[in-house]
């Protein structure tokens, strides 16, 4: 067993070796290959150093959303108080919000100018010709989800069509939040607050791929929140996990149970769900004035009904994406274990905006809408703001129409562009649900508005249906609906109608802030999430003894009379395998040739579980460890020198280390998905 083989499929099925982006480790690097040393073992001891936490005075969580963003904080001395950031200047009619829009404005010289409402309002007040020089970006977070080959150089496109580096924009935004938060903390404390006093938490969607999660960390380093040397100062939290942590603390008066037959919040379900929403909304409105939330250090009533092994789903529906995560309770501490790897997709409330845009194209022509967006970008933003506040008024039982104000420049520019009026266009188009009102508004019937929601809500329900088919998900007790889009009564009703008979559907009261508050709790106690599912398979490229008839002939390499099979993928951990936080996986290797002076260990990842060779489709290189083998006196080096390789699985970061047992020399590397 000294030279273990890699399982390669039937060699006959691989007539031609796919030409891979990676050349064979043995062929390209001269004599730097490694071969497994038996017995290879996994040690699941968490690293002892993990427990020595640095001490921070305060935890600040940033919810960097697709449509809106915000931060909240808690002093480690009084963890039961969570403070949501100060009210922002600006704000929209009809949309009361503790968060600010995720919009950013750069000067024509590409310097940071403003963020949020301030950016939007300033941009809006610019003269249209001047506005074309300024770079205005919104909803740019989706780019990290949709870009397949994300790198440090990925570009974003501003409203005027100019390109800027995504990393810069994300760093500017995070830097803005950092400055705002430190200023607020200093004002509160009456003395300067240093960045080193703060532990930062940034939330990202669980369905993001590893490069996007790493990208967020790099942007945070660039913004000065933390540094690679002090990476513990920043935690990247997954949005549905944060929501899950907060939902555990919910008391009955802090949520709406859509499926309850008994009176919840003092109303019985016979008063119709609609009335319940109205009451819950009123409750939210009253609570919005207060910025400090008390989180009682108890397990909420709902939670106390859960027993060991019980499962629940968190559906986090935001502006850009919907994330579904299944968690299982582990008593006594109530630690969370991720049962099924996060799924979801780009089914956020943005989908409703796209449908509205499609409707406008149908009425006024795609050519006009495209031109209008380029020529009058600020007015287009205005129109979408007007739509946003009406979007929030959509409800299943609504009977009166919704009016959307068209900006004057829309009406004016349309007349110039087409030679006839907006009213004429509406009469001529065969869209019967949308009329023109004499006050200069688009009047939409409730059915027309509901139709705009339908494709997005259908996608979410469809996705949930698929999830409920999975055996791991069969006996779910609760479904927590969180995130900004969860405020939409149409979505609430659809989820309740589809799944109310399978589990209890629960909506926390201040549903848009659930993730933010959960992220603060996570920062105060990062150990609460104990087990995650690895999103990828990780391994290293090695040489194995060549076995005739088992290994493909094109992998044969003969060196000093030894026949090796090259490019073997030696697995550390498989996709979807459970990984405890801080878990160490160890493997031992030995240089393929005793006289080697250096070894190079290349680390690879794949979304597939079944990987045999590093040349298989979908395998990507994500790290390199170079270890210098000189410096050991020949007397104490065993014939088969042991090189130990360890991988440690952290929050979203994975660290790899190689140790030469003979000399105790070691090298460390963080897994890197952006630079290979």
C-alpha cells in the first residue's frame, strides 16, 4: 500500500487526454513531483490556536446588498443591544428604510464622491450634459454573482457606459461604511474609535462561488477594514446563516406566523392574512423609530419547540438573489449544522424591475427606452424610484390601481423621439392593464402589477419545490422567510400557499434587517455555526506508481527506471462533505525522487465530486506551495522523507500548509481563486 493509486476510471473510456490548461506537475517542473506516503491520514482536530480570540471592543456588521445596504453594531460589553446605523440623509417617499441604496458616484476624474441617497440626489441634480461625465453605479453587486471568470481586474459599467474596476468600487463602498461607522462610534463614545477596536463582519450570499467571496475579502483589505496579516479581524458571513442565528432569538411578538390558527400578535387567522400583514406593518412602522434592538439572551419560543435533529429552511430573498439554506439543530448548545449545500439563484426583487422595464419597452419601444437610459440617466433612475415605492404597495387583495409618476423629461423626450405623445403610445399599445391618467401618470391595474411579480415569485417557488423533494429536506418544521423581498405580501402569500401544509412559514418582524442583526450576533460569537458543507472538492496533484491496464497510457512517465502515472488528483475533501469550522485535514507525501532540492505542491479545486486527474474538465488550480528541501544533514533524513500537507477550513478562507518533517521548515498559502 506504500504507493497508493488514484482511482482512474476505465482507461478505455479516455481515448484522448483532454489538453488541459495545466501541464503535468512532473513534466513541467523537472524533478519537483510528490507521491503519497502511506498511511495517509485525516486528523479532525480543530487547530488549538483558533480559540485564542483577539479582543475587540465592538462588532460592526455590514450588509452590502444588491439594492440597499446598511450596518449595525454591538459593543462586546453589552451584546444584548444591537444598534442599527443612524438615519441616512435623504430617503424616498413611500419607502421607509433603515438602509441606504447601494449606489455610488465617482467624479469625472474617477475619484469617490458620494454613496447612497447622497450619490443619487447629487447625480440627479446634475445638468444632463454634465451628468454624462460622472460615473454612477447601482445594483453592481450582481456582477460578482453573474461573472463566471471573476478576477481582480473584472470591470463594472457605469450608467454613462464607462468601465471601472469592480475591486475599486467595492473597496470605495466598504471604505465609506467604515468611515461612517467609526464616526458614529466615536460620537457615541465621546472619544476616537480606532479601526483596530472593531471586528468587522460582511455578509455575502451563500450561493456565491468561492471567487466572489474572496473578492469581497480583498475589497475589504483594500478599504482598510483588515489586512491579510490580521485576517481574523474580518469575518465573511453567509447571509442565510446570519438570518438563521437571529431567528433563533425571536420571541412570539417579534414575528408573523402565516400558518398559525391561534392568535398571534393578538389577531386570529380568521381575520384574513391581509389584516395580519396590515397589523404587522403598523407594528414595524412604530418600531422603525427606535434604532436599538434588544436581543434577549434566551432562546425564542419557536426555537424552544425545536428538538435535537430538527430541520428548518431559511429562505433569504433580497434584491439580487434568493438563497436557500437548510439547517439542523444540534443540542444542547443549539449549534447549527448546514444539512444541504446552499442553493438559489438570481431571483431577487430586481426581477420585478426587469419585468417593469420590459413592459415599458412593449409600450414605448425598446429603441426609445435604450436611448432614454443613455441620454437621461438621472431621469431613468427617478422613474425606477417611483416604481419602487409602488412596487411595495402591491398586495394580493388590492383592488384599486397603482399610479406611477412619469418624469417630465420622459414625456418630453418621448415626444421629440417619436413625434407623438406618451398618451398616444399607451392608447396604441395593446397593453390593456396600463392606462394614462390625466395627472401625467401611468395607471396600472393590480393585476398588471401582480403580473410583474409573477416570473420572479414562480422561480422562487419552483426552486423551493425542488429543495423539498430532497430527502434531507423532507421533514422540515419551519420555513423562515427573510430579506428585503420577504416584505412583499405577494411573495409571502405564494410561499404560504405552496408550503403552508408542509411546515410553518414564519416572517420575522423587521424582516429587512434580520440579516444585519444576525451578522452582528455572529461576530460576537463566531463559533455558533459548527458544520458547513464544502462547496468544492479540494486536492493536490501527485504522481502515483503506474499500473498497466488501470491508468491511461498518456499519463505514463518513466523517471530513473520508475514508471509513474502523472496528474493524479489526490483528494483532501469532497464537494458537499461536512466540514467542521477550523477542521484540519492532513496528508503525507514524499518527494518522487530522493535527490530533489525543492518540491512544488499544486492545489486544485473542482465543483464535481468525482475527480481522478487534474486535467479533468472543470478542475482549477487555486494554490501553490513551494518548499525548499535543502538544509537537512544527510544523516538524519529518512530514506522516504515525509512532507506533511495540511488544509484548514475557516469561514470562507482555507489555508494550506506544507511541513518538511525532517527540518521543520514550513510554508503557508491561502487558497486563491482570483489570481490563477
